[in-house]
C-alpha cells in the first residue's frame, strides 16, 4: 500500500509539472515591434537540456530542439521539432561557418544538427578523439577530425566517412594545414608538435612571438588570417591570455591581451568572442558576464558586459543574439562592434517562472537561425511515434515515462496527445481538462471520441454516473465502438 502511495505521489508531482509546463507558454513576453529583425525566411531555434532520472536511478539529459516562433509572433507556445537523449557529460560544439552543431557525450554517439533541417538530427558513432573542424569543398561540407596519424572526413551531405594518412604533401596534410582550426600543439624547443600525433606545423610563428608559451591552439585559419592562442601562465597558474593574429597577405602579426584567469572562445565571423571567468585554476568555471571581442577584419578589440548567466550564440557583421539572465537579446553591430547600448529584447520570461524548474532561458545550450516553416507532416509523425511509445509504457504500468512521451507528442503536435494525457493523469480533474482540450483542438472524430471516453472513465471512477453516461454517449456518437456501447449500458445499469 505504501508503495502505491509513493507511485501516486510521483504521478501527482509529474502532473503538477506538466500543468506548469503548459502554463509556461502563456508567460512569454515578446518584443512586439521587433520580430522582423530576423531574416524573413528564418526563425530562431533553441537547444535546451533537461535532466531525467531513469528507473535504473541513472540520470540522462533530454535534449530538445525548439522553434521559438519569433518571426511569426505565435504566442501559443514554442514548437518542439526534435528530441533525443544523451548522457550527463554532454558536449556541444557549434560550426557556424557551415551551419551545424555537434552534440556528444561519453556514450560513443554524436548527433549532427544542421541549421537548415533541425527536425532531423543524425546520430552517428564518434569518428575520432582529436581536434575537429569543418571544411567545405566542391559543394560538400565535411566534419574533419584527427585520429592519431589519420584525418577522418565525414561528409555531411551523404554521411560517408573517409580517412587519409597525414603525411607531408598529402591531401590530408594540405587540408589540415590550410583549413585546420582548433588544433592544439605542444611547444618544444620553439617547435610546434601537434596533439595527439606530434606532427610538425608548417606555419610556425617566430620565436619572439612564441615567448615562454608551452602550448598553443590555432583558433582559426582563414584565407587571409590565422589566429593562434598561446598558453602562458603566471606564478598562480592563471592563463595570461596572449593572442596573435597573422595577416597572411601582409605577413604581419597583431597581438591582443585577453583578461580573466580562464576563458571560453567562440568564432563567429568576423568576431572572436572570449567569455571571461575569474575562477581559479582547478575550480569550477563561473563566467562573470564579461566578454572581450576581437574583430579580426578590423584588427580591433572591444569589451561588453551582459548580466550573467549570459552567453553569445550568434554573431555576424550585422548583429549578435545572446542570452542574459532571463532574456534573449538582439544586439546590433555598429562600426564593427557588438553594441549593448541599443539592445533589443526578443524574448523575456515572466516573473512567474524565474527561479523555477520551468525556466527556459537558463537551460539554453545553443541558439541558431533555422527555417521559418517546419513540415507539419514530419512533426505529426514524431507525435504519433511518441504517443505510441507512451501507450506501450502505460500498458507496462510505467506511468511516469508514459506521461513524458505524451508531453513530447503534445509539444510536437498539440491536438494529438491531449487525450492520452487525459487518460494517464490523476487527479481526475486534470485528466478531464486535458481531454476537453483535445476535443477543442482536434478535427479528428476518432480522437474526439477517445477523449470523450477518457472523460467518461474519469467520471465513472468518481461514481458520477450521469456525467459518465453523457460522455460515453458522445464518444459512441462520434465513433461507434463496441467498448463505448458497453460503457453506456454499464452506466444505464447504475442509474
């Protein structure tokens, strides 16, 4: 009996969570006059994560790709377009030059999310263990990764994988040295040795530029510019932050000093953005809202502050899009600098959800611009699959996971899943509410009949025979099923 009470409490907690989640989307504050800041054929998408405790007591991350509907000002709710799970050690890397994300954990799988098709994440096995970069040639985009003595090419157009030996004069060596980014090096006796294969680097800077650095990273490698970060440390172990920009055409180096004890770097043409932290070495990194930004085309540096927690997820020569506390912001670029004085709020969460588990902005792992329209038939299919999985779990008496799957179906395609939530959820008032919502939204008479049947079952359990009879009669009128007829006869016997 105590076990059953425990299960009841779990379901009630999930029910409350669902209600709050559904209410959340009525707590959206939009910038009414600024929705047209985005390109007409684009909308803003968010990658969010949420923790889930499985029945084996292991935690996983649910990763959701959500269309925010800012371009159409659809305030009803955000639209889920993709969902998958990874482990708690998720790493996410953006490749904005070629419009995709790479999402991976320690499980050995990685997910490729293309900006132009965010509803179709591709799951693949890991292709290597070394640095990676994106590269395009002859209309194909590749994810390239060093794997010891080889360079692995994953074609993102047809998902074919090829590998080439990194030997002097080879195709792999040419791509690596001319296009390679995020390449790490140990520096020994003034010479660069690539990590992990100890290959030399063909474009070593002069010794006076290397200084006392022990390691270095080629942050980016463009046709006209190359940026190298040198890791020099002071006596306290803090990274000094020495950046060297090479103008290839003029064979000229420009130096920049970046503040903070630790930092994270993003590349968005024409900016190199450093997210600054003053956390001590060997301590968790806490970013303080300060950003130092290099415009490499202008060879200039500027700094901005965004109230933390904050991050910059999109930037180009015209604007940047960032998060700051409970807001998503549009920051114009003026005279080559990201401007915070003329910031525009694209989205702001209401006070009702700030500090609660339903707060969305703090769970954002990435933002990108994707298609303004999503194929409805694809989302309907995803909803059907989630709904069927939920029904299977419900029949296995795994109500919590059944509810989770119906929530997914609901977020994919609203009028497809309300009736199942009406069946799964208790207390009965909430189940009836979901079923009435399904009747309101759906144009499918079978779905409406099923929802009326759920209402009848709820009232029957409460021994409200007349209300149950009316609901079962409505169900049978819409869809003449034997089960509905039997329910009607059962209620008539009670009256």
